[in-house]
C-alpha cells in the first residue's frame, strides 16, 4: 500500500478537516470578494447594547384573507440591515426600507402589481420576511455558520407567515407566491425541504415559487429554468441547506421558476457554453456583476411565457413578473402581457 493510499484510508478526520478548510476558502474567495471591501465583516452575534425591539403584533399579515400574497425573502447585504432593530413579527411592518423585501423583490412586487392590475386581477398583498440576510463574508471563516443560522431564522419566519395565511384562508381561497433572491432563495429551499421531511402542510396554498440567483440550484431539479439550464449553484457543489427541496419540486413539477443568469458566480459559477445563447448583454460583465443584474435592462434572458410570442427577451425581473402573472388569478384566457406590449 502506498503512503498516499495509507493517508487516505487511515486519516478520515484529517481529510474531513482539509475538505472543510478548502470549502470555506473557496466560499470566501468566490463569494465574498465583491463586497468585503465595501462591507467590512462584523459579528452578527453581537447585538447592540441599546437595540430597539419592535414587539409582536396581533395580525402582522392583516385581519382578512387576501386573494394573493407575495412573501419575499431578500438576499445577502440587502436592506434592511439595521442590526439595532429587532423585529418579533415574521414579516416586516409597513414603512421599512424596500418594504423589507430588498430592492429586487420590491421592484418585482411593484411590477407584478402593475401587471395583474392591467389584466383585471386582484393586487397581490406583499410582505418582506423578517430575517438577518447576513452580509457576504460576515464573520470571515465563521461565515458558513452565520449563513446557515440566518437561513434557518428566515425559514422559521417564512413558515410562521405561511401558517398565519393558512389560518386566515381556511377554505383555500388564496394563492401564495414565494420569491427569493440569493440567500433568500436558500431560505425558501430550506422551507421546501422541511415540508418534505416534516410532513407538514404549511405550503398548501403556495402555487408558485420564484428563485433569483439560487445558490443551491441544480439543472436536475423539476423546475422551469430560465437563463442557465445546465450546471449547479455554488452551494450545490458545497451544500449549505441540503437537497430535500428537490423532492418537493418533483412532487410539484413546474411550480418553481428558477432564474439564473449564465455565468452568475453564485447560481452558475461553471458556465456551460451552450447557455450563452439564452442571454443577451453578457459580454464584458463579470460573474460577480451578473449576480447583481437580475433587474438590469442591459441583460435579458429568453423568456418562455404563454402570454407572449416567441423570441421573447426580458430582464430576469420582467420575465418572472410575466410568468407569475400567467399562473395566478382567474382561469380566464391569458391576455398578452403589458410587458411584451411595451418592449
């Protein structure tokens, strides 16, 4: 037996530690670089001495059942990021920056509202799920732990939000859209996986899930893939939330819309050459910048939608709006999207 073989067979602990170190190093190198300089890492376990606690309210999602809800989980670094304010409700109150959804999902909700209104449908009631959304690189090499803790807290808030909606809408007279970007996508992934492993029914009113730049994306998932249709996300190669969400997707084929700009360093770090034809405007855009370009008008994805003609190119945000609007609301014939009409 060679010395190399002896090491592999008799030092599993060493190998495990090396793997963990390599994973952490690659994670920091590939994910944290763009924002580390602008956002010096801090310790999220350190709560300001005079933190303000916004106490729990009786009905944070309203007193009446709404026909359509959008529950949004923002991404890393996105506002609100004020650690001096702690919210006990599972969703942010009105008046919080970006409604607690983060910039992209707040824009998505506003555009979806406009699109559905133009189609004669009810306006969606939107809420930002309250959770830390820890900044990229938070705690340096403790970042994986902080990331998992943040995702777990978000998953708890999202489940509680769903449970409150289910209590308000006991006759199934509502639809819920879950929308997540980056770390927020992993929050949703964890809830999907827990629904399978726990056998709960919290997601019974969820009809559509929208994921932007999903770190745990896989081309093998039973999702509608827009943009990158091959490959895996960074946290699929180095798992952070597991893969149980795949079973939920298999049980609900097509319910998940996964939008990933080809070459995005988070959802598609190993870009497949054949995916380049699914996007326009990528030349000269770095993998890091692509992850922040889901509402950028300079990058468009080929968007398959029942309300638009062939050769339909939209930003990721616009494509998501169009696809969600086609799925929710009344079952009448789908009119041409106003997005398609105005482009």
